[in-house]
C-alpha cells in the first residue's frame, strides 16, 4: 500500500495539470447532484434538526391584531394634545381577554402587554407615566404620540410573506417561529441512506490485535460517527479485500439500496487502488485527485446511479476530506442549503514554508488570538485529533507563513456536521 508523508513533494509525477482545486470540486458537486433524500410531512415535534423540504410562508399577519407593547392605558392621543389630561378608565384589556366595547373621547382602558388594542384607541401609554387620582381616573402627560407602544397587525409579516426557504435546517428557534406562524406540520427531508465500506488486505477489525503487516480499520468508527452526526442512516459493509471483482460486486449491491456509498482507501494511483479503477471502468468519475493536503486522492463518482465518495485510506486525510468534500456532498444530496464552514482569522504562531499550489489544512491549537501548528503529521494518523481545536486553512497561493501572519482557522466546534 502506498502511504505519504505530509511533507511529500508538491508535484506528483503525473504533474499538477491533473489536480482540481477544492473550489472547482465543490462547484462540480453542486452542478452534478440534486437533492435525493425522500420527503415526508411531519408534526413540528418530529422535525427538530431536520432539513426543510418546502418553502414556508406566513399563513396570517404577524401580529394577528394591533396589540399593546407595554402595560399601561389605551386611549386616543388627540385627547392629550392640549396638555396633561384626565381620563375615565372604562375597562380592562388583557392578553386573551379583550375589551369588548369602543373607547370614546376622554376615556382610557387599562391594558396589559399583548392585549388587543380596544376599538377607538390609537395609542398606549406606559403605566409608569400615569398618575392615578382616584379609582377609575388617571391623568396622563401631554402630546402623546399617536400609535405609540402599539404593535400593528401585520407589521412584522404580511400574510403570504416568505419566511423559510427549502433547505433550511429546522433549529429549535425555527420550530418556534413555524408554530407562531400557524404551522403544525412541515415537509422535511428523510435521512440519507449511506453505505460505508473500507478496503485493504492489511485491514483488521477494531478490537483485533494487528500483526506488523496489519492495520486496524480505524477509519470505520470515525466515518460511521461523522455520518451519523450528519443525520445519515449508516449501513456498514465488511472490510473488502484488495480484489477488484469482490469490491465491484459489493459496490454494485450497495448502489442499489443506498443514496450514497462512502469508501475509504483504494483511491490513489497504486496497483491495489481498486475503487478508483472500478469507477473508471464501470461507472463515472466526476473528479479524482485534488490540489489538497491532506486528502489529495479524494474522489467522487457514480456507480449504478449512486454517488460514490472515495475517501483516502490515510486516516487524517480521510477526516479532512470528509469535512471538506463529504460534508457539502451530504448537504447537497440531503437537500440542505449550501453552507460554508465557519472561519475566524487568527495570528499564526509558527513558521512554515508552505508548498505553493495546494490548499493545505493544518491541525491547530488556539491560545488567545494565536494558532499553533501541531507537530503531528496530519495525513497518516489522527494523533492530532487529541489536541486540535480545528484546522488552519491555507489557500493555494499562500507560501511563507511567519509568526503573526493572519491565517484562516476553522474551529471544530460547529464545523463537523
Ligand atoms: N505514487 C503515489 N503514491 C501516493 C499518492 C500519489 O499521489 N502518488 N498519494 C498519497 C496520498 S496523498 C495518500 S492520502 C495515500 C492514500 O491512498 P489510498 O486512498 O489509495 O489509500 P491506501 O493506499 O489504500 O492506504 C493509505 C494508508 O492508509 C491506511 N488505511 C487504509 N484504510 C484504512 C482504514 N480503513 N483505517 C485505517 N487506516 C487505513 C493504509 O493501511 C495505508 O497506510 O496514497 C499516497 N500515495
Ligand atoms: O496527504 Mo494524502 O493527501 O495523505 O491525503
């Protein structure tokens, strides 16, 4: 099996011309695929965290009626135009218990926040400015502004106003919003069904003590958890030997019953890199090999109508490729809106001669506004995951990084799906 160190030469023998940039690969995902996840109407309490599959509009005006924004008195502003005036308090309006009558000149209604403004009133005055002279009478200040402290019917949303677009994630706050707008059910996307398989004669199952020539199938629990965290239903296939016919048969079976196949290893250029060879011969390759470190051999293809995401075998490379390619692919297939990874700018706390031409991701640890590059090789293992707060994102054109150079940083909190 080939393996690579993070410091391997920038240009592989076949040359840079074959390498696609990360942004080009992401554009190809959007161009090639449409959402495939099935849809279903569910009650709001079943929709938490789901992806919205329809446009949602306001069913009614918001607010539904003119209502008081404060506790106080409802009245006609014109009555106090000439100076502080006394009012007869003729009734009471509370949220859920409106005042039934109509308010006339010189009259006020005691009103509480959220109550419908009584007919005849055009203004609400805060109770803090009222002077109560005797039961049933108040004096209020002069020059009250008509319309003050009233939330007007439909001032926030008119009926039919677009509120959420298909692809929005139904966060708890948005469920509250939908309920407020009168929706009890919404159409959501169902989880993607994903087949997961690893390949390589050297692989042994997690829990097996490997011999010197063997490698624990450590990508499997990582990818299973990443896919599950992204809301997918994951179906694991056994470790595949380095045998093209066997892998082709498994991929063919998996393609019939899944929305996506995720493989690890076998995407590079070695003689045992069968996943890539199968896609080339029996399916379609959408892209393979990116100007990306780690994760260079990540590929995407189609087999029997199912998308196949071929992640590198190197565990660190598989992790980074999943974040950068797998996550947007899952969003696309799952019907979610595109979303860029959250990035912050930090000062580099290291010196590094970056190879130009590659988009490079370095595990980093943050102290204050500075990010330190972790010494571990980011491709061939995941030792850096014990300490890393996220990934430093160095664009293709970046070269010398000095202490203090501003660098983009993707914090893991919020970045992993
Ligand atoms: N001549 C070249 N050699 C390599 C290139 C290249 O461009 N030209 N690219 C290198 C890069 S970059 C990477 S990354 C690796 C990845 O290659 P593959 O995706 O084909 O993976 P393998 O070669 O099969 O395995 C690489 C490495 O990872 C270990 N591995 C595989 N599966 C798992 C698993 N499920 N869990 C844990 N570890 C796994 C495997 O034993 C190898 O050590 O290719 C470079 N070579
Ligand atoms: O560096 Mo490879 O890019 O180990 O994926």
